[in-house]
């Protein structure tokens, strides 16, 4: 049986299994095993080495450590104190707490590494309070859902760790590459909110001006989380620690801070560890299933032929990038970011090498594209998180709320394509140290 037929059968098995409602890792593994069986008995011997190679990847061990740190920060109340501090410092802006949603999400993203966790954390604190105070529902839901996606762009990022391990490029450089695009995106979100509220003051209540003493007290509450953020940035940027060592160090510091504040107990540790184990196991199983399926893909020989096909069509670098962007935006409606990365990169790697596209730069572009996927139904993970927190909102209302933020995300993608240094300046500066 030809490689093309085997790959086609494996993809059909994958799609049927997913539409039947099976877990993603089960569908991936099942499709991979079917492909190996069709390739012949000797290829089944590859399952053992594939699994061993996956579970011994040191970079993936950073995932449970970062998740554990984020859970400790959340359950220790550090994120709530940080949100309160930001709200006092930004209360004078038109839009008030809506800006707090963006800034707090961007900063919690520098702790959690997960968009869903960021959205859930900020949404739990903000949605009910802001709706009760008279903020426009669409702006509240849109600002929280869109800003929550910064969780995978601003380091540390679970998706960046998976991408870096998958394509074998520096996770530390990926972390640094996401900083400037993440800040630009957050500023664009804030500029949009500022403009909307300035044009229509009824969208948000009157601005709150805190007394200097109250602002200082709020800023003081931000210090614990800021210490962790600064530690992560300096450790990765200077190269003093690897991303995995940084994850361990930041988790240890977060435990010490929460312990010093008197908020650490066995329940907090147990729940944080359980969440870390659950999340990392889910990602590792998806990684394992994808590894098996990708072996079938590569063995079929199709990925290596893609550059030749593109050459026959005389497509330029820009045309290829536009096609890739469109593909990921469509896939994002139906697949989570990690699955997209794992399934598409075997096909895209020969293309990236052929056009000499920087893997770090492309990784940042890919992460922003997966951010858009987290906002678009029918999957739209962060969209459904805010819907779960606001039971009165409809899917149509929530979908309309995120449209302006999707356009702003597309603007950031355009900027990254036109000015690659936006994503590469910090990684290059880091490499020179």
C-alpha cells in the first residue's frame, strides 16, 4: 500500500474518532497505530522509541512546574491583590476597569502560561463586579476573552514549550520573542477600549480617582506577583537559567511568598499539584499520540514533497505565509492550539526550511494565530470560559464582543510579518549575551 493511501486512512481514522467525541490523544494515537499497522509489522517496533523519546524530553518538564506556580499564585490570592492594585492605578482612564482586565491578564499571563487559566482567573474576579457597576456587557466579555489569549503569547507559555520541543528550537528565545508582540497587542486592546468609551461614555461608568494613599496601598499588593514576573524575565533573558530551571525557581519563589503571607496550607499545595499533574498529563498524552501519527506522516514522504509542489506553483514567501495564516485561522475554529502545532508542523517544516524562515519568528506568528483560534467558535476556548462565568450572555453576543479584538490581533500578525524584528529583537539580543 502506498504512503499516500496509508496517510489518508490515518487522517480519516483521526477525523472519525474526533467527531465521535473521543479524547484528542486517543484519536491521535489510534490514527497513528492504524497507520503503523498498514505500513507493516516492523514499524510497530517504533512505538517504544517514540514514547521514550517523548517522555524524556527535558523541555516538557517545565510545563507542570509553570502550571503549579500559576495555581499557587491564584490560590494564594496574589492574582486578586494584583488585580486590585492595577484597578486603582488605572481607574482614572476612560474605561476604568476594562483597562484593568487587559493589564491584569497580560501580567497574569507572565505567570500562568495558559490562556484558559488567565481568562478564568481574571473573569472570576471581574465579570460580575463590572456588569453590576454598569459596564457594557460586550466590552467586558470581549476584553476578558481577548486579553486572556495573551496567556500563550507573553512568557512563560505552554504552547511555546510544546512548539520549541517539537521543532527543536530554543524555548528561551521563543519566550523572549513573545514579549514585544504581547505588549503591542495589550496596548492596542487598551487603545480600542479608550477610544470606544471616549466616543460613548455610556459604555462605562464614571471614572474613579483613588487617593494617592490608596494607590500606594494597591501598588504594594502588586509586589509579590511582580517579583515572580521579574525573576522569570531576567532568568530567561540573561540565560542564567534554562526555561525548565526558571520554572522550578519561580515555582519555589511563589511557594515561599505565599508561605510568608500566611496563605499556604496543605489544601492549596494539594490542589495546585493536582492541577499541574492533570494539565501536564493531558498535554503529554496529546504529544505522544501526535508523535506516533507524525511518524506515519513523515514515512509517507508527503511532507518532503510540499516544497516542490509550492515551487511548481511559483508561490512567493508572502503568498505562502498568507496561505498558512488562513489555514491556521480556519483550523483554530475546530482544534486547540497544541493539537494544531503538533499536526501541522511536520508538513510546514520543509516549507519553512525551503524559504529560510526563522523558526523562532514563525513560532511567535503561529502562537498569535492560535490565539485567534481560541476566540472563534465553535471551539473558542476562552470565549466559552467567559460564557460560563456570565450565564446570561448568549453565544451570539459573546462572539460579537470579540470581533474588534480579532481584527486587532490580525493587525499584530501583519506587523510581525512586515517587521520581523518585533518578534526577533529580544531573542537576538539574548543570543548575544
